C-alpha cells in the first residue's frame, strides 16, 4: 500500500508521500512515489502515485517520453497551457495504461489500478491540485476539500480533518502531515519510512523546498514520541464516563 | 458499515457498537448490533455483529432457536461447557449461514460476509474474548492483542493503540471507546449514533451495566467537542517543522 497527501494552503502547495511498496508482506521494497517536473519560474508539476507499481512507473515513463532518445524528449505536460490540460493528459495516460494491463486480467492476480495526486502551478494562473482516478477522470481541490489523500487514507484522516487550516504556514503543515503519517505508520505495516516532502510556494512556479525524511530523522522521532504523549495527555484531560452507583 | 469494539481489561470486558446499517447511502436504518444472553451468576455471553444484516440476524435467530416454540427453546450456547465451545457454535452457525447465502451468489449484488466479536464468562473460568471470521474460525484476545474491532476499524484505531491500558477502569475505558467512536463518526457516514455500551465485570458472570448513548447524549457531546479541542491543542504543543532559510 501507500500513503500520499497533497494539500492546498494559502501559502501554496505541500506534498508528502511514503516510499513503501509491497507485494504481500514478504516482498517489500522502497520506491519513490513523488515525481516532479519544472521550468523554474514558468511551471512546476508534482505527481504523487498510489496503486500498482508497474502501472504508475509506466505512466511516469510515458509522461517523460522515455521511449524517445533523451535529446528528442519534449514532454507534453511541459507544453500544456493549463494545469487542467495537464490533468487531462495524466488521466488519459493512466486510463490507457490500466486498460492495457487489464486485457491480461484473467491471468493476473492483482488489479492494475492506480490513483494520482497532481498539483502545480503555471505562471499567471493560481496553484491547482487534482485527484486523478484510475478511470482517467479527476476532481479538483477547493476551499471545502482542500487536500487529497490516496492509498491507506483512513488512519491519518481524523487529525487532518481537525487540524487543517488554510492559513497555516508550511512549517505547521509539514508538522501536520508528519503527525498524519505517523498515525498511519503506527497502525499499518504497508506504509513506511522514508517519506518525501515537497513545498511549492504560491506564485513562484518552482519547488521551494524538498527533502527526504529518513528512518532516524530526529524531528520525526520527536514528533512521533511527542504525539503519542500529547494524545495520551489529551485523552486524560477529558472527563471520565460516569458510571452509576 | 458498522463499528464495534470488544475490549478485555483487568476489570472485565467492555463492549461498544454503533447501530447504523446501510445499503447504499440512501437506505439507512438503525439496528441493534449488540446481543446478550445470561444466566446471571452462572454465565454471560455478548456478541457484537458486523457485516451483512440478513446474515447476522439469521445467526442470532438460530442461536436463540427462534425456529422453535418459545417454551421449547434451549439455546445450546447456554449449555455449552466453555466459552471456547460457544465460539465454536457461533462460528459454525455463521459459516453455514453465509454458505447458504453464497449459493445465490451470482444473483446477489453484495456478499453475505459477517464478522462477530464474542465475549463473556462462565462461572469458574476467566472472561474470554474472541473474534469470529466469516469462515467460522476465530482468534482469541490475549495481553498482546487485548481488544478486537470490526467493521470500519481504521479511523478509531490510532487512539485505541496508544491509550489502551489493561489496568484502566471501566469509566476510563468507556471514555476511550467513545473517543474512538467519535473519530470514526467524524470521518465516515456509515457509522452512526446511537451507540450501545455494555460492561461485564470480571467474576460476576452477569451484565454489570448497559446503556444506549443517544444522539444528544450530553457526555458524548462533551467528549466529542473536548476531543476536537484537545487534539488541536496536542497538535499545537508539538514543535513546528524547521524549514531551512
């Protein structure tokens, strides 16, 4: 499985993804699920992938036109006039890739589904964030639904729903994402460190900050321990249920 | 969907279940999912059901021998010598019921699966807690895995994992269950109030306390608001992520 979140803030976009892929519990690997293309100052495009790894790698390769010689590659997502067009291109590539795999469906044990979170900004237009379904269609984030999760979404959702605020800083949002990822990690083996974190400040049309949070990252360790403790304290602070008699 | 939890404490057993059933989002009903049989002082047996409602109602009816005239009913679960035997009886009844339904599988849109949490105590033996699968087999709670969830389990799991302690009082455990149910309720439409709560003190072989927490229950409202606030405070108490530059 996987856990990815893309989030829209007043300050811009922030993305986080884990790196664990598994086929069963005894075939675990680390693969990057965050992919980024940019013409700094003109456009920045980030994709987070969840689902069948062969599908998502194939989609990314097609978007990068890896079938061509490096000197001849002109990825269409770098020429599309709007983020909406880019979402269309990614959605179509995803749908076509899945349907090719599905033709062998009777022989394959697993489905070839994949979901993608796409975010970015093109100069002169606001930052945009999309969730792209295996069918190739997509929805866009809005003030009512300002973030998208994919993969193993449930464990980490309660804190996102409660603590998200559009005006929060990137530093606060990174903390929120790490708490949400920590909850998921604690409950589910199929989500694992390291995590990739990326920040895209609104208006800059470039990646502002990018890092990989490794297994022994001291800040994550502090957040993880601190959150456990803070949760226990929060729980203790509530009044107990009053049993009669 | 459904959310049920059965939990083993040093003090005994505590159970909570929601009451929402749905077939799609526009066909929502309220059904009790907590069932109890007792010969006070000799044995107490509680079952929490999750899954296909026709299956679970059929299993409960068979366990109560509703096919017979009331005066002739001698439910075998009230005669079985051990909780393990009772788990066997419930498991077999569940498996047989599902396989009857599955024969019409090609015509039916949904599966007939169901899962049951079974707990109780028979005089002279310790309280025991089981999770019974649709296949009729089951696992038993132990100090390492002292509680079972069924249905929509993921949202409410992180707080259970962190705050559970075997030595907690029933009042603390009821609070913990309500917080876990609140997290689930906030995130998932298919889990809904009212909730049924039951407490079985160790050694008494009877239901010690039972209540239904209704939609406007003032304690639940307080917990729900308080937990949102406490979570936000807990989140704020953590140090922010430090961005370079």
